[in-house]
């Protein structure tokens, strides 16, 4: 079988070094962003030249922005958004912390009770001739790794939110000097989040493995079974972060848009709107903190799934460390690849015009994918033996290192395909979204119908891409192939997160520009940044959904293997019943979250209406709205409403497994996987095509630039806004 070219010591050095490089790079990007000062400066300090072909000073003079009050106003708005987001997250984490401790106790009790909290070694699952660590040890270490994953997920989301709120006003101020400088500020801020999350997740997992190894020694099966708790902790916190943040975001969004845009006919992010601060806070707690925790959960789960399946392969049983750490080495190389890719956006290419923004972001995805393919090839050559054995449901399967390379590569490229198909169905540059825009002529009803049809149709090609990647990876390397294919999709997570975080930062920058009373030209620049971010964010979510599908299947394979189930027979009544129930669960979950959004939005709409009706001078701009009350409504509603959906997801496997057994549970897991992928894809794409608003803000004021939908001007704005609100809610279930 041979051995790997890279020695064990080389692997043990490479992983932490790459993680540290990622952290250092993120701090360097943060320092560059911090050079943009949120304090009034002298016009003479601006220098004589700017990157966009004319003097920064002249631009500020042209826009009338040498007034210190504008900068002070931006700083005040940023502080209000940051305080609102921090308040929400601290409140959320108090509730989530209680759940985290309670669920950790459940994990300990369930795992420990398997052998009556035995302290005696037990025969190993896969080799009865060997003795493995006792059940009590598995319970303790699994609980610790769960808490590690949960804390890392929470920290990742919180840091992402703080970075975003630190950068939003700075992006606004840089927009005075040109769209290029604003783009660099927003993208560097997103890169801080992306690299911190990827590097911290990798480093914490690597340290946990080495610490656990001190106890487990040669029992690698037990070691990596305990490590799976890390992925569970990350995904558990991501669930609450995504649901709570999503409810907050859409409640504020619906309240602000329905009353502000539709009833009062005021612009988006108008400071007269009482829900405007809550709306901007929602961008950070939902699209930044929630998204960061969400992608960290997938990242941790894919790594843990690959490790636990590899632990029963030939290099797991023979204790070959470098091949065993192959999943972590892929992630390490991914950090370096993403670092190089980021420089293409911030240093190698200069943005000089609005039309260059979206191509620059898409270039990030393509460059990172191409470079990562080369990196995967090198890693597969040096870190894997020429051939090895994978255990596939009791059978042994011989695998070549080039076959595993193809498994990772097919996952990586399938993610890119899913991303660009998602773009086709959600970008205003293509006919599907233009058809949705055209449907606004006859009202909100036809807009919703067209949006629903587009969303359902959009899942066809991504499903084929996922199916093909599953077929290829399973054919070559069984469940291990699927696990590393999922890791391949997430290997460029730092770049994906940078692009995803860039969008909400740009959105906040536009809101701050509007609230600070900056010129229309500045708002056009921030809107252009936001429009490109919305389209590429949909691409990033396509990556996340595809990887989630593969990770779920890999974890299902790990569950079936560890439960010693040789086959899952759908003709067995227990399994078939489980399939039906599992297929229903995503719809139940979606119903709960959508109702939660509706309840929270109802309270928000009533409060915004109350303020407009009772505060004299609010519409005239002579009185200040009560922003804090709207922030509190979104916070209280989202915290209260996130608990039932979270409990449904977390408790269902436990209840089914305890009362109906592993066969029914395997059916439930398989059914929810198959059904959930369709629901995720359609929900994302139903909510993302927003031709009347988000991809091109207020497109009814600017869509004359789109030629074939030039007739969609302001008379149809209300129908478009209503359609957007109805469809965009579906993105968060």
C-alpha cells in the first residue's frame, strides 16, 4: 500500500502554521480597514490624488462632504447599529447558553448510559479482538468537544458581527472617494471574518484532536467518534443563530418596507422610518452572525464526518497520521489559496467603475476554485499513500490516491456549478429575474406566482450536480469520498465568507449614507456595491446548501456505520414510516419559522404605524422616531420564536431513536435529507430574485438601464415591494 510522501511531523506543522497565517492575515486586513478613521479630518490631509482618476479632495468638495457633521452622524448611526446587534446577540446567547449546557448534559447521560457509565474498556465496534476506551470516557470527551464546537460557533458569529458593524460606516465614508475604495474596505472587512472563522475552526479542531489523543492513544476510532461532538456543537449553535437572526431580520425588514415604502412612500433606509435601525441591525445578526455560525457548522461537520469515517480505514487502523489528517490538510491549503485569491480583489486589480464590481466578486470564486483544484492535487499526492482501504458497510474497498483527489475536486466544482446556476436564477442580468420583474405590471399576485415558479425550477440543475458528485465520490471511495467531497465544496470557505459578509456590510453602508443625508451620488455607489453583493451572496448560499447535502449524507453514513446497520431496507415498515416522517420535518420546520416571522412582523408593523400616527412631525422630519422600541420588538420576538424550531430539530432524533429504534431513525434521517435539500434550494431562490429591490436597489427607479424591462417604472413599485416581502421570507426556513 505504501506510505505518504509528507511525514507525520510535516503534517503536524503544516496545519497549525496555515491556521496561524490565516489569523495573522485577517488581523492585517482589519488594520487596513481601521486606517479609515471615523472622525472629521482636515481637507488638506486627503492628498492630491485618488485612485479613481481625480482628487479625493475635489470629490468631497463636489459632494459637499467636508462638513464634520456628516462624519459625526455616520459614527452615531454605526454606534446605534452596533449596540442593537450586540444587545440582541447577548440576549440570544443567554438563552442559547442554557440550551448548550442542557444538551451537553443530555449527551453525557445518553452516551454514558450505553454501558451503564462503565469505566471498563469494551471490545471495539469494528474489531472485537481489540479493546477500546470505556463508555464513560466517550461520554465525557464527546460532551467536551460539543461544548468546544458550540463556543467556537458562537465566537465566530459574534466576531463576524463586530467586524461588520466596525466596517459599515467606514465603507460609507470611503464611498466619497470612489466606488473602488469603498469596495476594498467592504471586501477586506468580509475577509477578516472569513479568515478568522476558517482559521479558528481549523486550529481549535486540531488542538482538540491532539489533546484527546493524550488519553485515547491508539484508540483512534474512539478518539474521532468523540471529536464528532465538535461538529454537533457547531451546527447546534448555528441552528439557533440562523433561525433567531433570520426572524429578527425579516420582522424588521417587513415592518420597515410595508409601512415605509408601501404605505408612506418614503425611500428605503429613510431616517424617518422607526424600523430603519432594526432593519440594519438585522443585516448583521442574520446575514453576518447567523451566516457565520451556519457555515462554521457545515465546515466543522464535514471535517468531523471525514475524520470519523477515515478512522476505520486502513490508515486509521494502521495509525498513519498524515493520511488520517488529510481532511485538515485540505482545509489548511484552502486558507493559503483563499489568501492568494483575496489579493486579486484588494491589490492586483483595481475597481474603477460600478460595472466592474460583480465580475470582481465572481472572479474570486473562479480563481479560488482553480487554485484549490491544484492544491487538492498536490495534497492528495503528498499526504496519501498510493492506495489504501476504506470500510464500506462491512466490506473493504481499495482506493487510489488519485481517486480521492477526484472525489474532492468533483465536490469543489459541483459547488461552483450550483453557485452559478443560482446566480442565473437570481441575478437581474438574466431572463428569469427579468420575467419576475415584468410580472409586477399586473400586481403582487403575479409577482409571487412567477417567483415561486422560478424557485421550484431553479433546483433542477443543482440537484443533478449534487447527485453526480455523490455518484462519483461514492463510486470511488464510498462514504469517505462523499465526506471529502463536502469538504471540497467548503475548502474555499474563507473566500466564500468574505463575499457573503461583503454584501450586508455594503447594505449597511448604503443605509448609513441615506440616514446621514449624504448625496445621491454616494448612495448610488453603495447601492452598486450592495447589488453585486446580493447576487454573489446567493452564489455563496448555493455552495452552503450543496455542501450541507453532502455533509448530511456523510454523517448519515457515519451513523449507519457506527450503529452497525448493514443495509437500510425501505420496504421495511419501520424504515418507510421513518422516511415519510423525515420528509415532512423540513416542512414542519419551515411552517414554524414562517409563522414566527409573521408574528414578529405583525408586532413591528403595528409599532411603526403607531409611531407615524402619534408622533407629530415624524413624516416632516422635524421629530425623531423611537428606534429603540422597534429594536426591542425584533429582539424579544426572535428570541421567543427561535426555541420551538430549534427544539424540533434537536429533539426529534433523540425521541425517534429512543422509542422507535435505529431503523426508524435511519429512515427519518434519510427522508429529512432528501426533502430538506429541495426545500433549501427552492426557498433560497424563491426569496433571492428581487428585481424590484435588492439586486438593484429600487430598480423601478433605475431599471430603464435594463432595456427589455424598461417599462417597469415607479407605477409598479408597490407590487414589486409586496412580492419581494412575501417571497424573501421563504429564504430563512
